[in-house]
C-alpha cells in the first residue's frame, strides 16, 4: 500500500487491482485508524455502492473453502 509508515487520521485513495481479468475496485476515501509493525487498519469513508458490493463479493470469494 505504501512504502513508508501510515499516519493515523491520514486519508488515502485506494484501488484494488485483483487481476487483469477483473476491473479495478476504487475506494474514493479511506482513513487510517490504527497501525502496527506490518499491518494497518483503515475505514472506508467513501466508496461507490456498486464498488462496495464488488469488494464484498470478492471478500466472500476469498473466504470460501477451496475443497
């Protein structure tokens, strides 16, 4: 996401590019809520409802068992 440390309260614009076969999922605004050594927590504060649904579907797909 970033080469340097993130600052709590900083706002970012995100683009999730999962593969070349899927269109990117933009997040218009996300705010850093917490950080530690290798992980950051963000709250998405502005995302188009259609893109939010696509992100939700992607997360469900990732969590699905692959048996």
